[in-house]
C-alpha cells in the first residue's frame, strides 16, 4: 500500500513539474514569436525608411547636377554673345552676360537649397521612423520577458 501511495504522490509531483515546464515553454515560445515579429517589422521599417532617404538624396544630387548644367549653359551663351559682339560693344555684352549668369546662379542656388532641405527632412523622418520601430521592438521584448516570468511565477 505504501508503494502505491508513494508512486501516486511521485506521479502527482512529476505531472505538476511537467505542467510547469509546459506552461513556461509555451510562454517562451509565444514570446519568441512576438519578438521575431517585432524584429521583422523593425527591419522592414528600417529598409523602407532608408529607401525614402536615399531616394530624396539622389533626387537632390540630380537637382545639383541639373542646376550646375544650366549655369554652365548660361555662361556659354554669355561668352558666345561677347565673342560675337563688336569691339566697342564687348564690355556691354560682357556686363549683360554676367548679369544673366548671376541670375541663373541665384535661381540654381535656390533650387539646390530647396532640394537639400527636402532631402534632409526625409532623412530626419527616416531616422525618426527607425527609432520608433526600434522602440516598438524593445517594448515587445520587455513584454515577452514579463510574460515568461509571469508564467514561471505561477508554478
């Protein structure tokens, strides 16, 4: 009789121990799944943010090149007009050419600054998006750790 009671008591403890590890293991698996999901979402957000920022920077670089080319064209036109001008009108043509080049440079600088500002804004927004995604991942990890501890504390 004592052997039967001892066996039943041992079985009860073994079942309780198995149930405890099962709950903790299940909580750990759920936690790992949630963390993996959060990390995947963070990686996706990072990639998307980097893509937006890089696109804006590339666009700003393109604007720089276009505006530099426009100033170059304006300079070439001015030089051509000076070369074609009569000797007595060369100074007047050069002054007029310098004026048009200065105007083209001003316009180019304005467009370049606006493009740079837009690229900087997109980069800042991308950095903010990445920081928020990292924060969400950290929160998911903390929540998962708390759930595992809670499951372990129940038994």
